[in-house]
């Protein structure tokens, strides 16, 4: 392989056949991509660098502007100039309180904590939609018809079904005359008489009986 004795750099020829002949303090001019100097201060002068805080000047490492605390400039935007945020891309995302939106991961719309809480509360309220409520009243029976009525109230529920029973085996429900099953309210009323054991054919047994009504509610 032939040896290389000379090289030319930017028009300047250097003899490299003898290490003792290598150039000392040679410089590469600014026009050729160098600084034209062998010392930093002279290099800065040759490059024309001027330090300061105005246009055309260079910022030094100890410039206080590099360490002062400044409030960032607001950059909120009503459009998606910088791209829509999605499942795969960072970008603009707009917040929404909606709990009935069909927006997906490509829409650039994100749910707020308020929307998440409303959706959670709604789902939680529907997790156990049925509730049972019982009420009772005591009726004196003496062989005659006696009326009774029981009313109910339950916030956030609608009455769905009811059942009626009496605790005294000697009593019988003659009739349930009125049933009102509505939103948050329910009323059941009827009549009862005694058909218990007769101690005397002409005198029916008398006493108290308890009417119990069960209401099945469904959450609104």
C-alpha cells in the first residue's frame, strides 16, 4: 500500500511524511469553516460574537434569563392545529362533562372527573334496583267490617307490587278496596272482619289483628 506524504486542506498543502514537519499553530479561516484563531478569545472575536440581550447577540451561560421564573405563555386553542390527541398520538384534547357521549379514542374529547363521578353514581344506583318495604296497622275486629289504610313513601323509587296479610288466623281480609302505586308513594286500603271461633252462636269472637302490607319498589 503506497504511503501518503502530503495532504491538502482547503487549498493548503501539508507535508505529513515527517512528524516534525506537521504544521504548528496553523489555523483554518472563518470563510473555510474555521475560526481563524488558535485561542478562544480571538476565535470569538473572529466569529463576530457579541453578548447581550438584544437581537443579533449571544446569551452567555450566566445570563439571568436562563434561570429566572417566568409564567408560561398561555397556548390554549379552540382548534386542533397541533393534531388531535388519540389512543396512539399525543395532541390537543378537549374536556367534556357529558355522561351520554359516544365519543371514542379518536375524537380528541376526554371526560372530566365530574362526568366520571356522575356515570359511576348512576351505575351504582342501578346495581340494586329493587327494595322491599313493610308497614302495618292494628285493626279491632268484632264480626263487623272495619276499614284500614296504610301509606308508604320512598325517595327515588316507584312502587311496583304489593302483598297484604293479617296475623290473626281468626280474621279475614274481606277486600282490598283501593290500591295506589306511584312514584315515591303508595297507599293500600281495604276492609276486614272476624270469622274466628264463636263462643256463642250469637256473639262472634272479638280482638285485635295486625294488617301487614309489603311493597316492592324499583329504583327510578
